[in-house]
């Protein structure tokens, strides 16, 4: 799975559009990342920018933006309503997909070190990237704001994590930057069938982590209970990692519970919806729908869809588009306006920006026509991967049909597990359809390299060896993935819906063809490797998989025929 992270830098300029445009132009340079939002504030004199992409590209874009901000923003002249300590004040990295918060924290520390070493800007690490527990709190890092930097720098316990030195003219101009890592914040509004802000607030207080103040006698009109320090005693709400209030929206004519989910690992979106629905029902109110503010990671919607499928005792091994549809309908995400996944899910927005068309995005006819053309790619390797994907799809289909078969309701989870396994294999093989063509294109690119000097010849030879090795390893990965489909197909031939057993048999035939087809590509590409020890190892591994595939296919077809002939 591709790793995607979000970056939300806050720059200390919210009034001069030319400065803001120059900074965002650095972010967008080269088209490596996707700029999602630019939100300037005149009173705060601060602009919040949001962009996403792969980790290395996001970090490079961040460094470019921080550099430009340091060139154009002089903190000695800065004034605004928002707390700040640098031209780039804060710069959090946020996991979106394929990456953990811990991995983002490690990247944030690397980024903080780069900003210090390459740009000479002092940096603090906060939240998940903090080196000390107290610095998890941004307010601790930014204590005293920009004006306190002369006293904090070169001072034990207060100095920056990177770039500490006596306060100088450069630090005076740029200030310091806090670089951190935090989880994705989901901004969501839950629509209520009431116009009462008071009732909406009561529901919000029921569920938000902070809860509500304790009152004497447990009465709404009672005096707030305070601790020995004079602070209100709070009754915690039921959802950790959430903040919420109730309000009335003139545009819709309804009240909402407006919530920020700050830790969706602890409180996923669907859990928040279910709990707000429960708290609302306890007050005679119904949640009629949900409004996502801004964008959301795919995993949040997929997890929600799977949650509601489990409640319905339905198979989870269905296409993502169907899982998303279940999430949308279960939480009423389309009640107030259309919920378009291509515009609301971050990963889909990034995919929509791709200029090159993938083979797997073609129609069946277009793919067949492209294969039949005089272009050498796609070739046998891509076809083998696609046959493997079809084998996995057939096994998954039988599992899904079995999960929903009348009289087999108590076995839905057994078949759902198999369907999920099949879907995962199918996704890997679908990816390999285009990767096999990419492997061929890499070899073609090497032939275009110059070869006049000895250095050029050596570089060309090394590149050709690397490209040939890649072109050998890709079909080997296809063989391995296609071979895994036999587990799904055999389970369905033995235990699945008997009316669909022939589909499991066709899947076994397709899986064998995928393995043997990919094997041919391993052999022909391995022949071009100079490293014969590596080539022989790959060939031996491939031959073993091919032999086992023939055995597995024969056994499954035998089982299928036995059931058909009964």
C-alpha cells in the first residue's frame, strides 16, 4: 500500500496575498504533492495550508515552503492575534494511509533536523514527535512566543531540539518552528431532528471527552462543583479523543452536534455516530444524517462500512465502492448534499490527479484491444497478473454468495473471512498488472541511455542489470500472489455454495494459467541477468511454485468435478 501523509503548516502571514502565493507555489512545484486548502486570516495574520502526498515528496515540499517563508516573512515586523514564534510557526505531519503515527513522528524529527541544518532555523519537536513528555504540548514549546526566543535559545531546558545557538540576527528574522506529528482530525457534524441548540449541546456534553461540569445535587440549575484549586469538576463524556458542541445552522434549519475527532484510533467515525445516536435517542431526538467537513481518509469510511456490514451479518469481502456505499447510507452522509468519494476521500483526490492512464482503468474491450495492438506492452506478464486477479475474484464471489445463502446465516463470518482474503489477493494482482508493464518500460528506458564514454557504458550496464532484475522479480511476485488464490478456491470448492462450485473450478484453471504464464516471464527475463547466482535462485523458486500450482489446480478441479457429477 502506498504511504500518504498530510502536512498542515501554519505561516505567519495572512494579509499579503503575494507572499502567500509565493509560499504555496513552492509547495506545488513539480506537481509532486496535492495542495488541498489555503486558509488565510487577516486578524490572526496567519495562513493555514494543507497538502498531501507521499512522505518524501511532502517533506521536500515542506522544506521548500519553509525556506520561502523565511525569505519573505520578517518576524521582527510581525503582529497578529494568534500565538506564534516563527515565520513557519507549526508544521505537523499526519498519517493518511499506509503509514502509522509513529512512523510520521520519526519523519517529523527528520524534517525538523533538515529545516535546522539546511535552512538555519531553530526547531522544536512536539506532539507525537516530542523528545520529552512536556513538549508533547505545543503551548510548552511556544511558551512566551516569538518574543521569548532570545531568552530560550542557548538555555538548558528551553532551547530548541535542533539548531540551538545564541540568539542571532537570522533567528530574529525567522523565529523558530515547531515540527510535529499528530493523528488525522476528522471534523464532522451530526444532524438532528430538532431546532434546539440547548438539546444539541446536552448531547454534545454527554459524549465529548471533556464532558460537562458537575453540579450540586446533580441538577442542571445547581452550582458548579469545584476542586480544592477552584477548578470545575467535570463529568467525562463517553467518547475519548473528541471535542463537541451543539449549534443551530440557519442554512439547514436544524441543530447539529459539531465534533472534532482528534484520535480516530480510539474513537472511529462510526463509533462517534453510534454514540451520538444513542445519546440523542435518550433525549427523544434522532440523528438524521452526518456531514463531513473537509476531507477524510479512506480508512475511516471503509472501517465504518465494515462495521455496519458486520452488524448486518454481511460479508466484508466486497469492493471498496460497495463498502463506502454502506457507510454513506448507514450514517446519512448524503442527507444534506451529495457525498462524492472522489471529492471527499483524500486518496481518491490524489488518484484523480494522475495524468497517466492505468491499464486496470480500461474497459475489458479496451484492455484486449491494447494488448492486441503492435505495442509490446501490455504483454504476457500483465495478462498473467490479470488472470490471477480474475481467479481471486471468482473465489471471492463464491465466498460472498455463500455468506448470503439462505439457511447459512450462522456461517456468514466464515465466508466473509475468505472473501476478505480473496479481495486482498485480488488487489495485489491488479496492482501487478500495471507494474509488469512498468518493468518492461524501465528496460526500454535503459536502451535510451548514452553509451559513448566508459562511465556512460558502466552506468548503462548497471541500470540494465537493475531493470532486468526488477523485470524478473515482478512476475515472480505475480506467481506468489496467484498461487495464494488456491487457498481461497479450494476452501470454496470444498465448503462453498455447491451451486457455484464450477466458478471455483474456473478460478483454479485461471490461477494455474496465471502462475505458469508469469513463470515464463521469470525465465525469459532471468536469462538476461549477469548475476547468475541471483538468477538461478529466482529460477529455482519460480520452478517450485509452478510445480505446486499444477498439483493444486488438479486437486481442486477433481473436487469440483466430483461435486458436479453427484
